């Protein structure tokens, strides 16, 4: 007899794991049963709990996490504390335009908060979540499995997995990333285009101390960000054309260091060492709906944004929090967790906000890529004007740092 679960989450990435934990770690009388499936096998790597000592000890994928993201991780008891050896923070940010003299400086002190945000490595965050989920009796995790199809049954869905198992569920959640198989199986359309760019990521050692500051220079091809890790290391995210990305990943380390220093105007001096490099294709994608019959999408399965504002995962964690809240409330009221009413309430709470944020990032991307001299002049003047207006700057900072965790 195939088992049944209250919720099946397809995708045990950061959003899938966070959702599973958020569902079972809330203070409620009834804890739902959760099956978490992934084509890979999630594993906890204890080496990521120790102090990094060289450029090779870091994961080259990192996330700038805002206060709302941290709050969600605290609420599910996976935040190790601000003083953990793998939690890096920043209290200042400089953004400037390569095509002029415009620049803007954000300072945490102006917001009344001690810092602007955190930098966390992807594998570290994934490791914390996997360890926590493995300890939860109501979460069953299975790797090396894919969802092949599903069908509607009496009071739920019947899933057909690559293992040959056919579990039942009342709700299927697609937390399976930008190519989301759940989105495809549920026949949900997506508005989507490629930026024909890749983000080249790596860790570098810099000659000059990063001063707990996040740095971003807008170049004609795309932004180049230096994100502060443990001193003297920074993680970089460098958005360039697909062709240049390939060249940057293939060239010798010294040549890469030279190109990087030039494009960064040498603000942190020489680039002394460079870690493993990788390129990630960049695209815009937004699902036309976040829900279908007994199906919900979260995070990159619902929306994929340009990394220029470091907000993709932060938006995804807000989805996780909102969906988990709707499900928990439905359970408390003895409602059907897969009902249209519950799922629509989730979609209404997130879709507008996500559209707005995603549209803003796309507009910024195009504004800074445009080399028309009049526009470049206005852009630079605009940056300087905003820089001089503390209340306007505060609005930007608060928008990027916060979000409602339910
Ligand atoms: C270069 C770069 C830098 C970024 N920087 C930031 C940042 O600073 N801050 C920020 O907030 N966001 C950032 N983002 C965005 C962030 O990476 C994503 O929003 C986030 O990783 C999405 O997480 P997810 O769990 O939704 O998807 P994923 O991490 O893609 O996880 C999806 C999971 O589903 C599984 N899966 C996929 N297909 C199948 C299948 N067929 N069967 C079974 N399982 C499947 C995968 O194995 C994976 O485990 C950045 C993105 C890029 C590209």
C-alpha cells in the first residue's frame, strides 16, 4: 500500500527545506507529515561548521541574506547565531556607476540597525537546513528521486515517482527551482526571457581590507559585486555576456585577477588569490499563477530574478513563510490545506510584491546597461541626488532589508 502525506515538497533546495521545517516547527497541536523529494541526495557537510583558512575553504555560491530571511531561519531554529564562524555581515554598501561620477553609500547606522545584512555560503546554509530536517520525525527526506507525473484522486493527488512509488498527498509544493517540473506538470505558463548573460562567481583574497562593506560597480555589461566574507576574503558576483563569462572562467588565475582588478577600479587593491570559478546563466521568469488544483509553487519555481540586488532567495523565503502560515492556519481551523481558498490566499499575499520587486530589478538592469550619454548623465545625477537625501535612501534600504515574515 502506498503511503500518504499531508504535504509533498518537490525540491530539497533551501526553499524546500525551509518550508518543511517551517511547517513542522510552528507551535501547533497537529504537525503535518511532510515528504521531501529531490533528484540529488541532500547531505550535511560538517566541514562547513569550521573556520575557513584559505580561498578554497569557501563555497563560491553565496547569498546576501536580509533581516527578514534571517528572522525566518531563526523562527525554524537553524540560525547558528551572528557570531558563528560561517556568518559574515556587512554594515555599509557602496554602489557606483562605471559610466560617470554617480555613487550612493548606504550605512546601517542611518537605519538604526547594527548591520545591513549577512553573507552566507550556499552549501553552509543548505547543510544547516538538512541537518535540522533530518532530525524531525514528521519530515521524511528521499534523494535520487524525481516526480514523473501526478493525477487527481478522491481527496488529494496520487504521485508517480521515478522509484516506482505512488504516494498520496493533499498538497504538492514545487520548490524545485527555475526549471520547476511541478510547474510544467501543473500546466502553469511562465513569462520568461534570457538576459544572455552569466554571473561569474568565485572567492578572492584582496590586498585592502573590505571594511565589512558590500561593493557594487555597474559596468555596461552588468554589475560587479564584492561581498565581504571573513577578512581578507570577498565573494564576487560578476554579470557579463555569455562569451566573456566563458573566457573569464577559462583564463589563467593571474589574468583573471588582473581583469577583475581593472573592472573594480582597484578599490580593494590587488587581487592576491582566486578560488574556483563558475558561471550561472541569468534569466527573468515569473509563473502566470503560483497555484493549481492542490499545487503551490514557491521561490525560484515561481519567480527567478537577476542577482543584481541579491534578493532572489530573500523573496523565496518570504513565499515560504507566507505559504507555511496559510497551511498552519488551515490546519488549526480544520480546513482542507489543498483547497483553492487556502492556496489563493497564499498567492494573493505574494504575487504582487514579487512582481514589483522583479520589475524594479529588471528596470535597474536596463537603466545601467544603457550607454546613451543623456541617460548616463541623468542616471549619475540621480544616484548623487538619492545619496544626498537621507529619507529616500532609508526607504530603499528598508525595502531591501525587510519583508513580512508571518
Ligand atoms: C549568481 C547568483 C547569485 C545570487 N545571489 C543571491 C543573493 O545574494 N541573495 C539572494 O537572496 N538570492 C541570490 N540568488 C538567487 C538564489 O540563488 C535563488 O533564488 C535560490 O537559490 C532559489 O532557491 P530554490 O530552493 O527555490 O531553488 P534551487 O536552489 O534551485 O533548488 C531547487 C531544488 O530542486 C531540485 N530539483 C530540480 N529539479 C528536480 C527534479 N526534476 N526532480 C527532483 N528534484 C529536482 C534541485 O536538485 C534542488 O535541490 C542568486 C542567484 C544567482 C544565479
